[in-house]
C-alpha cells in the first residue's frame, strides 16, 4: 500500500476511535488558566518583569503537578539575549519545558506556545495601559498545559516535549534558545505544533498553517477539517506573499529554519491584537474550548500517522 494512502487510512480509523471515545480537554481548567494569565495583576507578562515571573512560576507548578519529566534543571531553560530596539540585554529569560515519553517511538513532537506578552504600554482611550495578552498568547499557553495533562494521562505514540516559551514578542527568542540548546538531536523531531492566538475569531475559523511545505500533513488533517468546529482552514504559508505568509510570524519560525516541519494553529489578527483590549472579557469562550479540542484531535491524528522510525 502506498505510504500516503496508508497514513490517510490510519488517520480515518483513528478518527472513528476518537469519536467513539470522546476525548477532550478540561474546559473549566482551560478557562481558569487563561483568565489567570491575562489578569491585570500580571501586568502583561513582559519578559524580565515580575508578572512574567509569576506566570512562569504558575506554569512550572502546573508541569510539576501534572508529573511531566524534564531535561532541564527544575523544568527551566534559562537564556539571555540582546534587544536592539531597547538597547538592553535580558539576562534571565526562561523557557519552561516538560517531556512525555512515547509508547512506540523515540521520535519527537514538540508542542510550543509563548507565555510572554508586551507588558505595559501606551494607554488607550479608556486609560488602560496593561496589555493583558489574553488571545496573544495566554490562549496558547493555557492550551499547552491542558494538552500536557491529556498526554501525560494518555501516553502518545511519539515522545512529546511541551515548551512554554519566553521572549517571543522580542524576536522569537525563546524558540531560538530551545532550538539552539535542544536536549535531543534535531533530526529526531518529526513535527513542531505551535499555538499562538487561538481563542477568538468572528468567522469561526482556525488556521493550520505550514502544510504548503509539507503536504503530507495536510493529507492527515483534511479528514478532521471536513466537519470541524471551528472551521479548520489551511494557508497563510505560501512564499512571496508578504505579511500573509505566517511562516516566520511566531515560535515555529526557528523550527522551520532548522528544517523541522510545523503546524501553526492560529487565527487572523483582530482589532484587539497588541492592544490593552486583548483581555479575557473579549475572548470567545465557546470558540476557544472548541478550538483546543480541535487541536487535540489534530495532534492525536498526527501522532498516529507520522513516522515512528
């Protein structure tokens, strides 16, 4: 049987199994986490700030409670970088990284989301100067935690790394640091799944970007996309399309540069993007819960279909 046909058949059989068993994430926990990460008390989670450290400690506590393994001291990969715009060196940026061993493969799926945001900035018309970053990217971070919980209880076929990344808003610095200091040979990674802005879209659309470069990934996901809620779309990944090409727009970029296939789950920009109004009150909770469950389905299908050797 041709490998592409075999993968598609395996995916279809897996989806029947998935629907029969009704796998899903913990809705209540997901909403509580995004609400906490986007509170005013964390003051926008800018890298190096007290609010960023509080968010990091929360994620760290979650990873410990879940029981994830890790390859870094106390789950923390520390790194430094220069911010040319601010003419500042950030000495204490931190990625929080956990691990689940696969049941049948040492090949890796790396799941990422950045937990930093842009902090305190120019006040809006209402005088609000805290850029809470609920959609960008408390949404991806809360989803990352729930996926880590799920796969720690339901062992995947591939080994999985769960990385909450710092410094994305300053040039994808956390992803660059992770790729530079990765605990396994890079050729063991079969896929990076990155989540950034997944909690709202007026059209009810969620994009899975990155399949242009790896059409076999689209083949695996198309059966899920056929009847998905939200509507799962492909695109925003063709070369020479300017800002419409999202290939370098978030933490999957450094993985792409290292020749690692990626799927980037995200929504198109909205009016509250990088504004103080990107707050918990403005997310769409039903869309968000459905989106994370959809990402779980996609991740399960990819884990089942991707090469094990």
